[in-house]
C-alpha cells in the first residue's frame, strides 16, 4: 500500500525544506522507496534533493499537444491519437517515466509550468492516471505543493493519508494555514489526516498570542521546528538539504514528527 504525504502552506514558510527532510527521513529509515512530486511550477525540489532536472510534466504535456496540433485542431487534440497509432496515454506514460530523476532511495517527478491556452482536460486526465499508476509502485509518495491547494485534486486521484500544513511563526501564516485546513474538505480527494507544523520558531515556546491563533486551526498541532543556522547555510550555498546531518535540530524535529504519525 502506498502512503501519500502532501505538504502545503503559504509561500515562503519552508514547505520545500520540510518536503525534502521528509523524503530524507523516509529514505534513511528504510521504510521503502519514495516518489517525490514537485507540484510547484518553480520546480526547485530537485535542488534540495540533489537531483538533476531535465524535463517536467509541463514540458511533456506541451510537447504532446504540439505533436497532435500538427495534424488536427486543438479541439481535436483532446480526443485524437498520435501518428503511428500511439495513444496519448501510451505516449505520456513513456515520457513521464523517462523524465523521472532517479536517486538512490527516492525518485522525482516535477510538474513544472502551468497550462497554456490550449485544450488540456483530456490530457490532464491521462496525466493524472499515469502519475497515479507510477506512484503505486512506491511505498511513499511525497507531494510538495504550491501555495494553494486548488490544483491537488487535478494532480492525483489517490487519497492523501497525511497533509502537513506548514506555517511560519506569524499571525498571517497561521491564518493561511487555517484557510488551507478548511479548504481541504472541498477537494475531490480524501485527506485522511491534517497536521499543523510551525516552522522557524525562534524560541522554545510558542508565544501565547500565537497559541490562540493555532487553537482556531482545524488541524492539530503536530510540532514545531526551530530556526537554525545550518539550514540557512545550506540554502545560501545551494547544498542539498538531504545531506543535512542527523545532529541537525531541524532534521531531528521533522524526524520526530514523522515517527509519530507513521
């Protein structure tokens, strides 16, 4: 059975950092192979995982539509096949599998750029099926989302076992986390568990005013992650976060939280 973990939160709160350290924990604890899905159009999860990125799913999708447009109209492209009798599903399956960035204990698919002016409904449906089929071969799937959650049900049909909602230690971050927690019930996929994480906390304790805001979020507080210089140094130098040492207070905090829910 595949366990899916999605990471969400407003921009700049450290979602990609937590996604990367989640993948590091899963890989190093021997829990099985992990598929990382970078659902942010900026596509930088590969950098913190230390993987090269040559193609994204967005590139593949545009390439498919361009191929079909050579012989049919954009409207027909949504229903038509490809020259040589290759179906869109077969083409996408081959291309997406070929675009996988492979690590030792984890692989990466990057969703890449958003949709252009063409007709995407049928293509996106096929892509969703292809990515879900690929993900079914892994023990864990970790999805690093963009700031919103609206696109999540367009990326996958699989249930999400754990939604990690990340906030920084600010009122604005907690309010955004609360909105995400409430919005999850409107998605077309089932999210079994939602957890709040406060990242970059500069003190050992959460200030009382912030605790009041946390209490209003429709997701229990899973834990906090301290503000630490080692992560800042890695980000400044571009060194992959998966190389962060086990003595890092940030990694220890993430590992402890994951051990609790998994």
